[in-house]
C-alpha cells in the first residue's frame, strides 16, 4: 500500500520544482486552487470532500493524497470522508471501489500522522 503522507510530501516537492520550470502556470494553478477552496456558500471542508469524490472517480492517486490531507486539515470527520467515498463509488462504479479503498488508506495514514504531530 502506498504511503500517502510520503506521497503527499513528494508531490509538494515536485510541484515546487515544476514551479521553477513553469512559474506562470503553477502560480495560476495555485491561485485557482486557493480561490476554489476558500469558504463561500460552501465551506472549505465541503469543497475538499467534493474534490476528494472527484479524485476517486477520476482515479488520481496524487489528488486523493492532497484532498484527504486537506479534508483532515479542514476538520472533516472520518464519517464525512467515508460517506464521500460512498458517493464517489456511486458515481464511478467498480474502479471507484478500488480508489475508495486507497482514499480510506490515506485517511487512516493522515489521521495517524496528525495525531502524532500533536
């Protein structure tokens, strides 16, 4: 099983490196990310859960790592994340079951990491 906290940190490093190569695109993406997830009519935590469901449905490991991490950081509960996985399975079928399992593994790893950091 993938180590999602390590995967998350490695992707952060790679994105920083890519930002040196294509700074305008990465800055634009960072601004889009920030503005899309800012509290508004929907809370940041709700938006993270939506992003996680999409990540599962489109089968993106890195997106799962980021949005599970950020959902936990935004205060989402285990129950909220698990229900989100259920909705993603509805929309994505069998492959989303597999990626839902990946998201659950990431949740377990990030929650342990968060608890150890306290």
